[in-house]
């Protein structure tokens, strides 16, 4: 399992017992799918998948609130702060297939700001879990609101879902967009400014 330092820094160190247990189960799954788990190409696959799944869900070992609290600063800045095009990689909890895309996050400070790198860390901490996009969007928003108590928070996620593209309806070009707002961003003018900033390339 991925172990943590200072509540959020991660190193790839896997628990031997958990890895072995998962690998045994993946071995059975592969065999039941009709493959020969002992052939050269698959011989080490159960262990590789066991480690991969632990990494893809390592967000359970992270505390997003502590990530933000580790780099909060007093600052009298009242204008919108936007971090856009944050890469998102997550795992759909319905079919255990990936969904991926970009998150755009903004907040309006109320006496406190946070180190810019912490916003993508929070996105990743929530994304690296079994998720649905709607919940992920709300969790990011709620975490920033709780930690900073800003005048408002806005989160928009655009993602492609493998459960729609590889199976089911099989619509390869479909993109799902979710949004969540608090405070000042619930006002039409402020929300439009945010959408404009994340939609356009600044010169």
C-alpha cells in the first residue's frame, strides 16, 4: 500500500500482505476469463495489477483538508484565483474503468490564500479513489470551502468515461461536464467571469 509522510506526500511502498492477497484474487479472475495465468506474458500480471490498483486508489490514504492547511497564508487579496486545466485521472466506481479529463478550480479569498500547487494535490487526492464525477466535483469544492472559508468556490470538471467509450453505449467522443459553486460564484456575473477565464486562452 502507498504509505504517507506528513499526511499527504506519497512513496510507492506496497504492503506485502495486501499485494499478495490482491494478486491471488486477480490470478483467479484471469483464469476465470479463460486465460492461462502461467504463460510468460501473464505470469507476473496479477502482482503488477495488484500494485497498480493500490496506486490508482491511493487517495484513500490522503487527507485533502490537511493538504490545504499545510500551506495557508494570510493575504488581503479579494480577486478571483483560478487554477485551470488540472489533469484528472479517476476510477468509475460502477465498472472500475477509468475516467479522465481536466478540472478547473477557482476561489475568491477572504483573508487566506493557499499555495497554488495544493489545489491540484487536492484534486488528485479525491480523484484517486473509486468515484463518480458528480461527487468528485462536490468534494473538491467542499474541501476548499471548509479549509479557506473563501467568499466563493467554483469547480468544473470535463471528463471522458471509458465505461461509455469502451462498453455500453460506446460513444467515443462524448464528454461529461459537471460543476459546483458556492458563495459569490452563485451570482451570474461572477460565474460567467469564471467560465470565460477557463474557456479562453489568455494572450
